[in-house]
């Protein structure tokens, strides 16, 4: 909602409808591992993928990436399914990709969030 160009089109990874207007974003939380015998501090990685039509421009993705980083870096966000809160920090560097089968170009942005794993 804070990145107007996305128009609220943010989905869980792999769940964006095929006819979703472009540009749009997907988000994936990469859970860290935990031991059943010990507890430790670690981090989760959050992957944000931005998508644009192949006839679009990587310049559009440049602007979107900048806006997403400004909105999320150093901010606290809440997982609406679990109620867990995370402080996000941008992991410098981004990756561009092409999905020829869906005629999309994209940009991958990673954030990290501190996590504490405790025995269950």
C-alpha cells in the first residue's frame, strides 16, 4: 500500500493470478532452521520479487526496488497469519531475472529479520 505503483498487488510467492496487472510483487519468508535440543539466534530471509511485462523496462523495476527498500528497510512488519513481528533490514544487492514462459522480467530483493529459535 505504501508503494503506489504496485496498486496493492502484493501476493504470497507463487500465488499471483496469471492475469494480474503488472507491475506486481510477491513475498516469501524463508524460515530459518532450529534444533530440538538447543536454542539460538539467527535470521529469516524475506524475498521480495518485483515483476513487470517483458515489454516493460528494468527502469520501472529500478524505481520500484528503490521504493520497496525505502518502505521496508529498518521497519517492523507483522505476519498477518501468525501475528509475529519482524524488524526488516535490506540485504544489499539485487538480482534481475527473466521468466520467458510468462513474458516477465523481474528483480529479486532480499531482506533479513532477526529470529530467536527456542526449544519447543
